[in-house]
């Protein structure tokens, strides 16, 4: 059964979308899991991190933080990290979206 409630605690989500050749997607995900995940997990206010393979060379990363400032800091850190660790790949960031969670539902 899913539970749903209006957000009582603020949470901020940052979504980064990337495009790359299909054959590079596994390497992009591996590097993010091994390299960026430990960094983002240690950042203040960290709540969750998701990596999503959307197929056909589209990858999305979703960070959830307690405050807007923390979410913005994660976006800045992700840009710095990707510039170094994806430099040898043909990966392009196509979009960054940030916003406050209006409500959520979880299985529970």
C-alpha cells in the first residue's frame, strides 16, 4: 500500500540529464557510481541519489537534498566532477532542473 502526504519537510531535487553514445553509457554509470556517489553521499543534507539509464544514450541523475543551497552545491560539484571524469567521453549535459518536492508517495 502506498502512503501519500503533503511534504512536511522540505526536500529539493536536482535532475541532470546527459546524452552520450549508447556504448559509453555503462562506463558513464560505472564512473558515477564509483566516483561521484561517494562524494555526493558525503555532502551535507544528502537524502538520496538515483542514476537512471533511459535508453538510446540518455542518462539521468537525480539528487535529493534537504535545502535548496545544498541542492545547488550538488549541482556545482557534479559539473566540476563531470568535467574531469567524463573528459575522455563524448558525453554532453543537456539539462539541469531543480525544484522543491511538492508531495511524495512511497510504498509502506
